[in-house]
C-alpha cells in the first residue's frame, strides 16, 4: 500500500450473516468477519464460489443488513446504499433504450445536474474509457468489454468515493479481461477512489490488488489477509508475480513448486 493513506475507509466488525432456507432452517453465510479497507486502496475479496464474498460485498455497499455486527464507512454505520458508493455488476446493468451517452448521464440526471454540465462531464468520462467514437451507440451494438467500460464511466460520473465491483470482468473473454484490468488500474490511479472488488481469479487479484482477503469456503470468514508488495505496473510474467500466485494457491491447498523463494 505504498503511497496510500492508512486511514480506514470501511470497517467490518464481527459480521455474521445468516439466511433461512426453504425449510425455514438458518444457514450461516458469514461468521465473525473482521477487516478494514483503507482510503484509496484497491482491495480484493478472493475465494471459491459460495464462500460468501459477494454477500460480504453487498453488506459493505449497504444493499443488505448483517444478522449481527457492524459495518462503518467513514466512521458511520452503513445502513443503506449511499450516493458516494457505487456498485458495478458482472451483467453491466446498462439501459438498452439509452445510448452510451445516455447511460453515462443517468446518474447525473438523478442528481439534477444541469444539462450542459451533465453532458460535458459524461463526454469527458466516455473519452477517459476510450469510447469517444461510440457516443451514440446502443448497448446491443457494443462488445462485452465496451459495455463494461460504459458501466465504469457511469459509475465515475457521480464521483464516488468507493466503487464496489462484483466480478465485473467474469463474463469477458480472456484477452478482453486482461485489457480491462489495465483500464481499471489506469482509471483507479487517475481518479484516486477506493475500490473493493470480488473475484475468484487469483491472477486478477494479484494484478489489481493492494491487498487480498482470502475467504474460507467452509467457514464463511477471512482465512488470510495478504499485502501485495509488487510495484506497478505489474508484470504477470515476473518471478515475484508468479511466486505470489503460488503462495495464494498454497492457501487453497493446491500443490505448487517450492524450489525458489520470494526476492522482493
């Protein structure tokens, strides 16, 4: 987290989350989860399907309430979604009847931003994500990667302090996904926001994250918190990058080579 403020932006305190199944029996999804996300940090929640990472993200974003425990954002209890906290989903969530410009403008319309200011800001963000040639295009005319760029521009339009991402690149092909990772890092560094991202991709977490919370698939809690002490821009082919991946694989009890050590 070199260059990042140590100030906690989000504090998760002893969170428990249970749901009732169809038979009325309670199932515990999260068990006594504690963590802090720091201001301007890129934080990744990593784990297998069903480990509770998306549930935790929704709780942090205010879309759901914990069964027990507390979540603080800027020292205040998170009881409902906030206008300065934006969620980006895997399915993009674009309005099919609005073109790129209309989708990016939407949040500003809700905030009653005057037309001229709204239009100028939207066009600036569309250029930021590299879609200036597709301002009038509709979602049906865009590739998956382009749709996710629109979703990112729409989120940035309202100048959020926190962006929550729930596996936003999961539906993309491998090459587009790698390119979008570079775009997300570029925009994060330029806009200086706090990002919390759910992923099940170890390579992605190591490439993007300042820190990674590895979630337990059976206990519904944080198994380990890891700092990623790799300089940016990161090289996926470097020795240290691959060793960090191996280290995380070993946390999931997946066999890796152990003939070399970190040289960070």
